[in-house]
C-alpha cells in the first residue's frame, strides 16, 4: 500500500482509533496519532500500530525550553514512531535532535498551522508577511537547524521543495481534502493530487476518511488520486 497517505486518527481514545484502523483495513498503512489522543491512550495505540506492522506519525508539536524538549523526545522515541513533530523554532529542532540520539525517528518541524490565516497571526503578534511566506522562511531555518523535514500546508509545498535546504528532506502536508470536501477548520487546503504534485512526500487526511460512511472506500479513493497522473512525485 502506498504510504504517502497518512490517515489522521483524530478520535477520543485508543479503542476508537483501533476500530477505525480495522474499518480502513488494507487501504492505508500509515497513521497519525495526535496530541488530542494523548490522554486517551494515544501512546499505547502507537505501540499497537507498530506491532501490527503499520507506520506511525506522532504529531505532538512539542514546544518548550531545550532541555524539556530533549527529554520529551528521548521518551517518545522509545515508542519507535516513524515521524515526530516539534515546532519549527531552531532551538526546539536542535533540542529534539539531541533527544532523538541514534533512534531512526525522523523529526519534522511545524511551520505555520494550516488552521491559521493572517488575522490569526496578527492576533499572535507574528512578524509581517503572508502565512505562506512565513512558512517558507520557518522551513528554511528549521531545515538549516537539522530537521529531517517540515510540516506545511499544500500551498507552500512547492516553494519549500525548491529550497536548497529541502533537498532529500520530507514535506508532510495536512489540510488535504478531496475535491468537493468541506475544509472544516482548515484555511489553507488542497486536494491530494495537488499536494503531491507540489512536492509533498506525504498527505495527512482525517475527517474525509474518519467521517465517511465507508472509511475504507474513502481511503481507497484518496489512494487512487495520489497514484493518478496528476500527482507525479516520488516518495522520498
């Protein structure tokens, strides 16, 4: 199964997560466990998914002083996630790399959340510039700090892929919706084919699969779009 699709298990607890994985069946092999499930057995779910042969993306978006980030990552990599997110501030990225040590987990730096627009950034006193411009610059700085890849909206994927610092690094894009799907709380979105053709290595899809009457069929449809002629980009 093409692992460019990462299914977001944004569900209340590990039991509902496992039930969703069973419903999806062979239509996906890579799953995201996020911060929202942390108190609902998220790490236990990640362990079970790994034991079952799936790939796991722990989306924790860690942000703190360096020593705390380092300690948190050192603990999280014991669960052997394939991907782990931290915020893209260079000092956070460097601390995460120290905490990872020799573990194979790849550290991804979050650029600008796909749920934010310029009004949100103004409210948070973020520097001037469009969300896309800020995301590309944050990606550049995070990659220079040693991140194995970045998380950005599909709208910034092409510009980030063009950065010299992005050569051989991963780009993971949430905010992906099949054509006709509602954006929900996402403000910078694209279809799976658009995201892959723009340079994304993986697309993260949650609601369109989770809320479908037939999650397996929904995942299969997205896999078909990823593999279509409109989405020519090799997995890295």
